[in-house]
């Protein structure tokens, strides 16, 4: 639907705009995230009387399998094709994914480097994220990766790239994610969890697919 419709709906419900309504759902998502002490307490209770190491391994393998099965059923090949088209046309691909998402961004930087795809890994070391992204232009593209609770620096960097007219492909977990509405195309990746710890199996598979497909697309040209 049109953005103006969502704004009017929000105002009819008593909010100033759609962002205020979004915040209600974002706050709820943040409240549902257990801290690490709580996750370990759940794990201890679950493993009472059994092998904790075996339980942990089985739990993570099971969550990875569920994540991959869900991704196979929900990811649309046409959508992946459009993302590859966007990224393959970029002069430079900037990879932005901090905190839990850094493993995915780091892998993509490694893979793209080996495949001869010009990229910049925005790692934010020494607080230099804005400077690392400072040379982005409308000829470039950004892959932004973030999951709840969303890394504030990833959001700010993605918004800065959008302000410079760079193309954005986001990988996130909800339509209410702050990096979803500002993207030219975004993927919803909801990873299964084990005692509050979430797998990255499906997201990593998507990252691998995008990296190799971009190289293949450029080779065809």
C-alpha cells in the first residue's frame, strides 16, 4: 500500500506518524530477546540429567537444519536474481554488518575478494565506520545486514548510504527492521534458535549464493 495510507492509519490510532507506530513493535521485539545469562539458565534447565555437550551440539545442528528448510521454502529465486542484478552493476560493494551480523559481512568480503569483486568491508574499527563508507556514491551498492536487536551503527551507516543515493540490499528479520524500508530490495531471514541462541546457517547460505552469483553475472557480461 501507499506510504501515505500507513501514515493516515497511524494518525487515526493516535500516533504522530508511522515511525511512532513502528516503535511499538520494535520495542516488543527487543523485550523478547533474552540476555545471555537467561539463555544459559534455560540451557542448564534443559540439560539437567543429560549430556550438556551432546545436547548443545544436537540443538545447534537442529536449529541450522530448520533455518535452512525455512529458507528453501521462502526465498524466491526471482528476488535473488534482482538482488544480483543490483549488486553486479555496482562499481564497489560496501558490506555493512556489525555485532552478530559481522560474520556474514566478513565472509562476503572474503568471498568477493577471491572472486575479484571490488568491495569494502565496513567493520567500524576505531569508530571509523562513517569514514569507511565516506566514499560511497550513486554508482555503488551496499549490502546491509542486521537482526533484532538491530545494531544502531549499521542502521545509521545504511541511512547515510541511502542519503548518497547508493543502492541498498538489506538482509534482516522483519518488515519492521529499520534497514528494510530504506532498501531497494530486502530479504527476510528468520533464523531458528536453540535456547535463545540463533543460527546463521541460512543467512550464510544466502551470502554465499549472492557472492558467487554476482561473480557469475559479471563473467557473463
